[in-house]
C-alpha cells in the first residue's frame, strides 16, 4: 500500500526530490502542516549539490498542488474532439473503456496499433518507466525517446565513450567555469551556486557561451554571443589557437587521444578569422577566449543541452568537448568537461521495465515524429500499420512536439483513441477520449537520480492525495489486469517494492534505509571521473575522430532503423557542418525557442504566479531589426516558415542578436493569439546521427501582422 511516511508533531519537515525534467533533481525540504498539507518548499542544505538553493517556481509548489483547476476526476469526452465538453465517470468505467479500446485496436491492426507515449513530466523511476513494462508485455509499439537528450548525449559519448564526467561540485574548485549552451540562472540554478562560489573564493572567471544575452549572461565575466548553430566553428578556432600558441597538452593527448596529429593538421585552416566569419564574433573575442582557457589549467566546461538542439548539435557537442582534451583539462581538479552523469547509476530496472519480455521485432516509433506517425507517414511508421490507440503519461505532445499543425491533425483523427493521465487539462488532455487525474510527487513514493549531479535520491510520499486521483503505477497495474498480463514478472509490486528491487541487487541500501539517509552519493573517484584511467573505449582513447554511424550512444537507434538524418555529411574531425536551417532571402531570421525562467517545458504554465511573471508569449527582436521593419515594442507580428505561421507580440530587446529571434517559454497553445503555439514553426526531421528534435534551429520570416 502506498502510505504516507509518518510525520510526528516534533518533525514537520518532509524530505523529498523535485521530480521535474531538469538535470538538477534538487533535494527538497517541505514544510508539512498538521492538517496534512504542504507549505514552503526549500532546497536541502545538507545535500552538497543542491546546497539549499532551488528555483522559485518549485519553492512555491503549493500553488500548483492546490490549484483550483487541478484534475480530480476521470472524464469521458462528450461531443467532438477538442471541443471541451466532458462528463465525469468512475475509475473502473474509465479503465474498462481504455482496455476495451486497446483490445479493439489490436484486433483490427495488431498489437503495434497501440502506442504507449510518455516522457519526463516526472523523473521518478517507478512512475515514469512502469509504462514500459506494460508495453513489452503486450508487444505494443516501442517508444524511441529522442526529443531531448539524443544530440547532446551522443556528441559527448562519441568523444568520451561514457556518459559521466568530473564531479559537478568541482566547479567550485575551478579557476575558469565555461557555461556553454545552457541558461542555468533560469533552468539549473545549482550550476550557478557552484560557479559563483568559485568566483567568490578563487577569483574564477565565468564565461557564458550562448546565442543571446540570457539571464546567465548577466552573471558572466566574459560574454560570448554567437550565431545559432556555429558552436563547432568557435570550438575549432579555440583548438587552433591552442595548437598554434602552445596551450595544447601534447603529452596528455599522446597518451589519451586517438589522433592528435590528424586533428592539428585538420585545424590548420580553422583560424579565428575563419571562425569570426561564421560565428559573428570578432577575432579579438575568439583570441581572448582561447587565451583564457589555454592559460587556465583548471577550466571546467559545463556543456548544456541548448546548443545541441540544432541539426548539427551532435557535432557541436563533440567539438566543444574536444577542447578539454586538447588542453588536458581533465587532469586537474576543477577541470575537464561535464554534461551528464547518467552513466554512473547502477539501478536494476529489468523488472520495473519488463525487459525480460522485450520482442526485438516490435517497431520503435520516434517520439519527436508523433506528427508524422499520427498522420500516416510510412517512414515514421516503419512501413507498418497505423497507430489507432495512445496511452499518454508525463508529457504533453500537443504543446511540446514539433510540427504542431500535423500533430493536431493526427489527434483529430476519428479512428484514433487517446487516453491521457494528467494533473491538469493540458493541450493534449483536451484532445483525449478519456482523461485520468494523476498524483503529484509529494503524493506517492519514487526514486530519482540526478543527471546534472551525482546522487540517487528518495522521494517518499509525504501527504495524502485527493481521494479521486491515482498514481501512474496504479493505472499501469489496473490496465495489466484488464489486458491479461498482470501475471508477468514485475506486476503486482508496490512503489516501495520496486524501489528495493532497483537498489539492493547492486549493493545500495533499500527503501527503509534510504528513508533515513535521503540520498546516495554515487560520484566515482577522481581518476575514473576524469578518465585518468582511460576513456570509455576499449583502448582508453578519447575520439577526435568519432564513428558517427556506428559509435556508442546511451540512446542509439535500433539496428532495424540505423543512423538517421544526413549522417554521411558529418565531418571526420571536429568542424562546422552546415546541415542547419541557414537563413536565406525568403527566411532572413533564425528562431530559437528557449526556456523561460518560470516554466519548465509546459509545466508551471498553469500556475498564476508563473504566468504573471512571464507576461505573455513574445518574440525578442533586436532594435536594429525592429527599426528596419518599422516595428514598435508590443506590436503584433506574424512569424512563419514552410511549416506554418503565427501571430505574436514583439519584444524589442538588445539581448537578441541581429537576425536572431528568441521566443522564451513554452506557453500553452491557447495563450497565443490564434490558439497555436511556437512549435508550429519547429521541424521533426531527425537530427544526425541518432535522431532528436532541432527545436532551436528554424529559419523564419517576420512580417507586420
């Protein structure tokens, strides 16, 4: 039974974890009132990564938990899809109808007609991944989760051979922290905690590399604002200077890299002048940046996700990562390159996810291409039958997926049945046939791991949920019973039993001990974390020359699909590769859909305070571009490309570059002037070599509305 952890009158603080899709996975302290409600939420001081600091939107989580528009009862659609008419039904009736729809879909088109669709609305292992057990047991279509991490993880691992890096707390021991392609002031506040500590205690310089003058840029000692999709050119020029001026650690590379001589020869032509013409940076900016990192042994490259959400994002990640190897930065505490620590956690998830009954012949459908899957594209469907039933948990594709007009067209199909398990009536829930109300993180048990740090953390149930809402695990268990697979291994277990079975086989303490300890520090020792025992390849060598089509990746496409996108165009060594959407005469602007400070993907866009702080959907336009187009601040413009167009208010801001538009925040579609969100403009063509969505890589036109 999923009972709340007892709280005595002497202890009115609960300990848990932020569940949302963020590398920080903050350890939390939650005030608990005597009437069973939560109050203030704080970062846990005792956790050495969270260090007592969390973002404001999570600090006010009670606003979300007790929101008057929270879903509280199962609902059945009345009338046409998307019309907004509903009737309340019982849980049993709702689950019966879902199971019947799945059986009907399977009878008509085979088991692959059902597609369980989920993602990272919760990062809790049990509540997020139990849907995979049902999928494997029923042989439903597979879910290739490409949309967020693939380009970044692939670019990093193709260099290092493993998804791990220096202890992220070492930023505080660095003499130069390079924050590249991420806006942690808005999205990962703990990065700034440790970077600013280095500046205060060591006089470290903070360098920020991004495509606009973001809130993080305001904290920078050195600002590098380059054109979107040109990060690899900048990286190549830095390495060129390192070889030219003697900053390159040749002794280190001889021991730890595959072909430093070949790289040096390749970089002969990649001068700062060459990179300046591509990036829009001055030669002086590039030279100064290269000199700073070249003369600072303890340089910590904190590489984010944002700059990889271009069609050349995998190459850009690998190029930026390669700088640390050329300089030998890995050798020093406070040095090296960090992106994600996903490879250090040894959780046994076989039973949770039902991997024992995986059928490799079942097709894998690309999360990022739900637009094409639902509109019958034969390539997206792997040349097999249609998807006619969806179960959606922890994600909101009607808002976050690219090619939104096609997504909507697919959801409006009369022959498509959709069940959505959600906390609010999201854009996706509005298109459903059945909507189920879901618990929030303080209302159930789960286990978390920090991609941006080094801890496994327990998130115990702290308060009772409303009587009429249910956990993700409950829904999966009940459907398994109705679909006749509840006898398979892994079904019939509680959250706490799943947590124990993930932890104890690898020597970790179980639920009860973790309830006391709160988290487990899994950070490898210095030599392993810094690859001083060799990189993750059999020969221990960093790859300056990655095998783009066959190399390792934490989320590689199945062999039945193979490499995706224009992988044959990827360079032998780090280089600028223009597979991006380059601006042209018809589309003179580049558009990036950057995160907003008070939203997290589409989460928190429902809370009053977050909406008030963000204001309204806007597009940032540089003053010179605004003048050229005769635009005034607050004016409505139309932005478009071959995928669609929308009206949006202008925000004239010198924070944007000339020729670059920035739309911060994933607003609900209905918050936009015409009821269509910014992802009308983004594409779903797969990024080379292993897929992903290039949501920051869009050429567009701009006109007065």
